[in-house]
C-alpha cells in the first residue's frame, strides 16, 4: 500500500526526449563491452535513438569536447562503424563537428586501402609474400 499523498513522487510521465535530456549527466547503461560510464551510455544513445530525441546541444558539446580524447585513447565502442552510424543518424545541421567528418574520411580511405590489399592477395599468396619469398610462387 502506498500513501495517496506519495503516489505522485513515485512515477512521472516524461517523453523519451525529456528522459534522454534529464539522464544525460547520470545514465551509464550501455551494451556489454562498451564500459559503464557516461561516454559509453551517450555513445549508445546517439546510435540507437533517433536524433529527434537527442538533447542536441548537449550532444554537440559532448562530441566537441570528447572527440580529441577518444582519438588519443579510443574506448571499445569508438570504431569506424560507430563513427559512420553517428553521422548517419545525426541531423543534417550543426550537431556534428568538422573533425568527425574528417575522421570518417580517413576511415574510408583506410578501408579502401585494405580492400585494395585484399584484392592483391589471392589463393596463390600475396604480393608481399612474393616479394619476400619469390620461390613461393606469389602473384
């Protein structure tokens, strides 16, 4: 039994937008392996909830302040896929800092180089292997 005068303090209705804004400074829930801190929880929010629900100004400040830290010491979730999803889910105007787009362009260039290397690696050995060990019968 709950005292009638206390019922209003037990549950309150809020929109998802309001919940994400209210919990931006306290929420630490994130997927297993991502860590249990504010950055991990926020990283989860921006790739799992529509930008219509994001606390946009808070996201903008967070990305501007934390991006250089993540570049220097990347957390487990700071992957090329996460960065690509961030941009894909973000609104078009002004939330994502320029350094994010620059980083994604580097990710794309690196991915293309990896694909080129894979194309030159066949069942007969890689180009690198044939240069190191010509008798191996590489490409």
